[in-house]
């Protein structure tokens, strides 16, 4: 007896393992197939709350993991790429997106002989893994993951004993049923704990649906467990928020509050809501084999209605979490820049992490551009408060040093995970771009030191020299504007030709201006002023070289 119980437990764990691994492979393949579309989807995050909800739904439907989406949101809020209100909207959409998996499991997993179709699907996907044409390999992963997911579900169905033949398994549940409201709370707790253990609300839903299908639990009990799973899925985001910025912690708390709020109003209307689900179901809800579909409808209706209610309350959720999570002393101080690789445990989020790195590189480019413009402005408009500007640019230069190190380490971590050839090429290009941006910041700071030297020593440049620096710096500004307008995206051959033309202009201007400086020296101009002038030209030219290197990297970027 004990041996058979242990065997059943390991069979269930093994079936769950196949299910989770299939979900992992399928999610990874879908992310790779989505590829460039992920960039446009993420762009919707910053529009408005309705598009933020749509974004959360689309990403979760793609990656098949609400945990992956919510952890991503926490990371983006932490990096100030999303504000708190936008982050809450995306999290709401993620709750709806996770219902897609539930429908797949309920409709396909319990309406067809999935074991019979799973192996053929894997058989179709296997040859695609060995093809190099297009994204055939990625589609192969999607099919194999899909097949493994439902094969695992078939194993799970077969591993769970039928209640008709094994009524003893209900003996421990008898102690928790029939207690009215307390039974409801107990099974919400069961759902929460189950999701925390398996770290996947989709996997927890599959287990719940299987138990209901086999007759272990009835519809109300299963629905209560589903509500608990909605709370349990918030734990991943909460763990990801530990050690992050105050707004990132607030986003994680908002996720928890949003789901708890839904469970609270559902508690009041639970019986009415269950009856509503059974009335509007387009199938016969009294047939036992339709119980998985009943649960899927309940899960979807709950999350859609909860989102519809809460989307009008986002502002108030933000106010509440602002009061709940106060900035600590560490938040009030200048926090060191860090970029932490996202990992939800079950889902490979490489594609999403690469997108995060792309956004961070855009931020780095903004820092470099501002530092350069401030430095040039200071050259032509020196003030008594020069020290403040110098300190600001010095901090920017130090920040780019850290950003370069963090982003490169982050991208290297991305490359360790399963990535496509295209993503591998893009990672190499992005690493080169961050290095060139850091070099631009270094040269900008050296320029600033020359400008300060001119100011401190009261060196007067030749009237023509100031005009020449203005013209030369304008060419560099055009170069910076050029690569920034294409960051991070592939630039065409014609655009790359423009970059080379700008580089030719930089080299031509350098040669012409150095010749003019030598001529002034021969005419008796101040030696120290002209040497300073030539040094300024040198660093401006270096920035042009780095801009061309960035353009070259963007040319190979896909």
C-alpha cells in the first residue's frame, strides 16, 4: 500500500515535470518566433492604461507565464522605464493573459486523446530543429514544447487515481469540506500554497483541473482553489522586488492588492457568480467531462471583470501602495546602478531580457548625449557656476562606466541562455555599442577638462578658433543625432553610407582645422592656446570615430 502511494506520488511529479518542461520549451520557442514583434508590443506599455492592459495580455499570452510578465514589469519600473501606473496596467493584463493557457489545457487536454496527437506533434517539430532556414528551428521548439506540455498533461491525468475506484483519497478532504465559509478560505489557501510550490499558476491550474476532472473536488471547491492560485502567482513578483527601488516594490504590492481585491469581491458574490458561469456556459455544465471548461470560463470571467473594475481604480491603487511602501533611507540616497538578469525559474526570459538591455542602452545614449551638449554649451557660455556643471558631467561619466560594465555583464548572461543566431549577433552588436558609448562619455569628460583649463588659466583662443570649434561640434552633434535616431535598430546600406559621409566630414574638418592652427602658430599666435585648441579637436574627432563604430554595429544589428 505504502509502495503504491509512493509510486503514484512520483508518477504525478514526473508528469508535472514533463508538463512544466514542455511549457518552458514552448515559451522559449514562442519568444524567439515573436522576436522583433516583442519590441513593438513592449512599446505599447508607455501609451495609456488600456493599452498597458492589452500589452500585459499579449505578452503573457505569448510567453505563457504571468510570472514572467510581472517580473519584467517590476524590472522596468525599477529601471524607471515604466512608471507605477503603467506597470499596474500591464500586471492587470497579465492576469487575463494567463487564462489562455487554462483554455488550452481544458479544451484540448480534456476533450481529445492528447497522448495520440502529442507524439505526432513532437515528430513534426523534431526535423525542424535541424533546419537552418529562417526560424524553422524556433517553430520546431514551439511544436515540441506544445507536444511535451500536453503529453505531460496526459501523464498527469493517468497518474491521478480515479475517485470511483479509489474513494479513500477523499478521506482527508472530508475534514475540510462542509464547513461553509471556512472551507472556502481553506481551499483559497490550498490554491495559494500550490502555486507558490510549483511557481507557475498555469501548472497549478492544470493540477486543479485534473483533480476536478477525476472527481477529487467539485466545481465550487475547484473555483476557490483557482482564486487562491491568483494570489499565489503574486509571490514571484514580490520576491523579484526585494532589493529594488521603492517604485518596483510598489508595483509588486499593487499586483498583490489587485488580486486580493478580486478575491474579496468574489467572496461576497461567490455563489451567484458560480451560478452565472453555469448559466452562460455554451455547453452542458452538468456533464462531468465539461467541468474543466466550467473552470476555464470561471477563471476568465473573474479576471476580465476584476480588470474592468480595477482599470478605473489604477490611480487609487497607486496612492494606496505609495502609502504602504514608504521610501527608506537607502531610497533617499543615490542608489548604485545595477541591472539584474530576470529569471522566473520556470520560464526562459532571454528574449525579454534582451529587450530590457536594448532599453537600457537607449538610456545610456541619452546620458552621453546630454553630457556632450552640456559640455559644448559650457564652452561657449562659461559661468561662475561652472563647478556644478562639471560635477554633473563627471557623475554622468562615472555612471556610463558602471552602465557599460552592468549592461555587458547582463548581455553575456543573456547569451548563456538559449538564443537564436540572430539574437547572438545582436548581443555582440549591443556589447560593442555600450563600449563605444562609454568611450564617448570619456572623451566628453576630457573635453570638459580642457574647457575648464581654458577658463581657469584665462586662455583666449583666436577668434577664428572659437568659430571653428562651433562648426566642428555641430558636425559631431549631427553624428550623435544620427546614431541616436537609429538606436537600437538595423540601419540600411543607404543610412550607413550617410554615416560614412559624416565620418569623412569629421576627418576633413580635423585636417583643415589643424592646418589652420599650424598657420596661426607660424604667425606668432599663443602656443598654449593653440595646443589646447588642437587637443579639443582631437577629442571631438574621437567622438566622431566612436559614433561611426556605433553605426557599424547598428549596420549588422538585425
